C-alpha cells in the first residue's frame, strides 16, 4: 500500500473505525440435529462502518495495490476494538422503557478465536478481557490497540471436567477494586475424596500479568457431571453472588442446608452478610435447577436470573426460565415447573414452554443510553441465539421478546456489555455438545441498535 494510503488508514483506525473479515462457516443445527450445509454468516454493518469500508477500498484502488486475501487462523485472530474500561452497574439517567420492538444487529465482529469451551468473561479497567475455559485455563484477550488473544494462560487451575458434561472452570468476577487489589474470583469443579465432584469459589491475585495466591472463599458446593451452576458476579451492593446447580439431585434445591440449587450471597472475603435472609447462611434464594445467568436492572437494581429446565421427553421437558429474584424466595424446583401459580413458590416471568429448549446461560442488561437501555439479554446454548426481553414498568410484565443471531454462530454461552454499549458474546461449540468450525470457540463483538 502507498505510504499516503497507509497513513490515511491509520487515521481511520485511530478514529475508532475498524474492519473485520466476515464471519463464515456458521452452522444450522435444529435441536442438535444433523449438520446442514454451511452458509456464510452475514456481517451486518451500520452506515458508519459501510462508509469506512468504502473509504478503505478507494484508498487501495488509488494505491494500485490489491487488498490481501483474508485467512482464517484456528488459534488466534487479533482485531483491536475500542474500550474505556468496565461498564457501570448503575446509571444516573434512567429511561422509562427500552424500545418495544425489534433491535437491529448492526455489526458482528470477530475479536478472538481458538478458545476451548470458554464459559465466562470479565473486563479489567486496563482493557484486558479475562476469559475462563472449562478445562481449567484463564485466558487474556487484550482489547484496544495491540489487542488479541495472548498465547499463555493467566492461570491454570486443577478443574475437573468431562467431554460430555458441564463441570470445570466456570465463572469469573473481578473485584470491584481490582485496579488497586488485583483480586480475581473463580468458580471451578474438582474431584473430592472418594471421587465425588465438588465446586468451590477461590480468589487469586493479578501479579505481573499472572494469577497467583489461590485462596479458598467458599468450598463444599455439591457438584456432578452436570448441573453445576457456576456464575459469579458482584452486585450493585458490592456483594459477591454465586449461582449453583442442583448437582443432578432435585432434593438439593429444596434443602436449605445444601449449597446446591441456590443463589448464594457472600462478602468478598467469603463471610456471610448480616442482612442475608437466614442468619449465618449464604443462601439468597432456593429451589433452582441450574442457574447460569444473573444480572441487575440498571434503574431498579432488581436481580434477574436465567435457569435451565429439564431436558426429558415431552411433556416432562423444557420450561427454561427467567426469574425475578427476591431475598429468601423459593422458585419451586423440583416440585413445580413452569408457572403453575402455586402460592408456595414464585413463578418465572417467562419460560420456554414444554416444547422448546433455550438452555439459557450468561445474562446482562443493556445499561448505556439509547433505545435498548433496560433490555435484558441472555445467551442461549441449545437455542443458539441471543434472547432479548423487554419488561414493563413493573419489572415483571414481559412486553416484548425476540431472538437475535439465531443459528448463526452455534451455541452461545455468555453476553457481556462493554463501555461502548456493545456486547461481547462467547460461543460454546467445543463444549462437547456443539459442532465447531475450524476457529471455534470465539469472542464476538455485537453492535445492536
């Protein structure tokens, strides 16, 4: 490329305009059925991105140099994107309601590829995206200039995993004061004495770009090959919330002394907050089958969760849920499912019914100013889509919902809002239940409007 053209291209990049290759090689797998013929995934670009692309083409033509051919790396794809730190969990400019109508997928950009069953992400103020891989590795994807997936893990933990199961290294949460203390919280499965699976929450410290000083925060969470929960997040109250599964034993969910089948609430040092529903207990809510997503509404601070229902044959199937969580609430598993109106339990706000499975996982709210602010988004594994829900002013009534990215990128594990108002989405096609392409698993940047 001519020096002048190269200089102009650098100016465009510094102004926040970035170009990504179209994401090809997606799949369509209805209900985990046979693999259909692969078709290109559409990269939907906003007018701003289109103008930038046309400018680049003009520069290339003027310099009489053809653009280089795109190549797909099965290990690392480096595409820097802008970031200005972790998003806030609250807003000082509340909006009455997000758009009651479809969102527009303006752009889907590849950030990193070659990951192995990534499960959760969190973003440091310096632009490092921490990503857990179920086999036990914490990886770093640097956002911004010089970005990309770093080849060496930040930490490797002795996680117990299996090809066809759900256990392993799962959730991650950076301390609200990470910039000063470097604390990173992790949730992982391990093999206990006698061969039983257990889960625990640990804290590590970021020192010289590596994880050190593993300290146990909470241990003894019953586990199994499946139903291990695993989401970690800090709430607006500064407390650490931990989601657990029923460890494939529904009775655990109704046992107030068991940590399985619950949402737990802890202080950062692992001690129990004095305002928890039951004195001396970390249990915040119970009666859950397998909670994999939690998020707080940006205006009300209300906690919402996503939960897996059963995967049996009809009529004992499905009923994946979105719940509004209240302290001490009992959500009915395994006694009830769906929304039977049983006064002993709290019904979900929405569920997938008895004929459709979403397998909902990581969740977030859109918190940045704009038409989508207040939308609840969650990643769907078997459903292979990004689900958007709009609640009414009461925070309970569902006034609109839709599916985005359906069957384009396979199984989706987590969704995370960044400071720009865009969303990072993790694929989960190498978790033993998907059909991966050569560069799976991936971190995608999704721009919605």
